[in-house]
């Protein structure tokens, strides 16, 4: 029996409901984009009602932001572990690409949402920080700065530009894998991992 106040769901039930809504919304936004996704459709997929979603997130925009935060934190946890598993710049880049591939394989809606979220935030001139522009950038910045300190990248390289390049490459691969040719997603991500890890190119004899 619930020990909470009468008529109010337990905190654990509320958290579970939020998680269910976020997962359903992530799939819908990733498949159909922001404009074409309705709270009614998300609610139907989650087995709830549109008012229930509004109760937890306020609006579709509030839900979209919450989905972005959740997706980024999920990706960040995997990428952080990947960085910790390697000890040099090349192997860290390879580990990051492999980690992104695993995330996509296990739940394509995460990479799908994150790739379209960048476009949606720009299109709507949203004042909030879009996913992959905060903690993930901070992680990539640390990786690049560590590489610079260890003389693993050129001394005249602009660290900020290198971080932007890595982010652009990652987003580009994610966009291709989730929007342009989903069936080729895993193969593309594997080759991306080989490329950033230095295993794709061969030295001229």
C-alpha cells in the first residue's frame, strides 16, 4: 500500500512515469521531428493521456528539453567510460566512436534524437542550450587538452576548433546513420571508429 499522501502517486511511481514518457517521446521525436509529433501520440505510445504528460513536463517544449537532457546524460555516461578506458588521444577517439556505435545499436532513438535536436534548436532559435553543446563538449575539450599537454596533437592546433571538428564529425555520422541510411548505421560507425583511430588510412610506401 502506498505510504504517500492520499491521491498523490508515490515518488517512485512518478519517476517511472516520467521515464516512460521520456522514452516514448524520444522515439517519436527521433522518428518524426518536433513539429510532426503530438503529445497525444506520445501519450498513446506511453499508455497514458496527454494531460498526464502536461502534468509532468508542462508542455511539448518542456518535454523536448527533458528528453534532450536525458539523452545527453545517457550518451555522456557511455562516452565518459570510453575515455577512461583508453590512455592516449588516438585510442580515446577510437573508444569514443565505438561507444557511440554501441549506444546507437542498443537504442537508435538516442542518437536519432540527438542528431535532429541540433537542427530543431537552431531552427527555433531556442535560448536553451541544445544537447551535445554542454557536458559532451566539456568531455571532448578535456580529451583534446590532455592530448595537447601530452604533445599528441600539433602544437599550433586550435583546441577549440579541434573540439568543434570532433563534434561536427560525430553529429554528421549520427545524422547519416539515423536519417539518410539507417540500414548502414553500424557499418558507418565502425568505419568512423577506424578513421578517428588511425586504422582506416595506410601509409604510402
